[in-house]
C-alpha cells in the first residue's frame, strides 16, 4: 500500500503528482469520499484526478493526449480533417 508521500512525485503517463487533493463527495458506501491527487500535465495544465483513475491507468493526461493522438492521426491521413478542425 502506497501512502500519500510515495505518490507525490510519481508520474502516470503525462501526469506528475504534485500533492494530495481534496476528497470528492462521498458515495453512499464510502463515507470518507474518494481521494484525489493534484497533478501537473506535461502541457502545463493542473488538475485533480481520482487516485483510482491514476492507478487503473484511466487517467494519463488532462485530455491533451487524446487530442495529440487525433492530430497525429490527421497528419497521417488527409489534410482536410485538419482544416476542418480549425
Ligand atoms: Zn495536458
């Protein structure tokens, strides 16, 4: 079990864990709420991510990775898609 100190400084995809974030509102069965971590994305954006999403690999960026993947695909494919996105 990793405690909060071990998590700070960890990197998950493009996300670097800066510090522990606020707990998000509790579910019925989880009176303490879910832990979040404040992360810095490689693009410079700071966001709070659920610990469970980091651990499971669902959260790897603030969302810019998906955009970058789309841009790369468009570059490989037709140029029309890029023009339409602007
Ligand atoms: Zn980002």
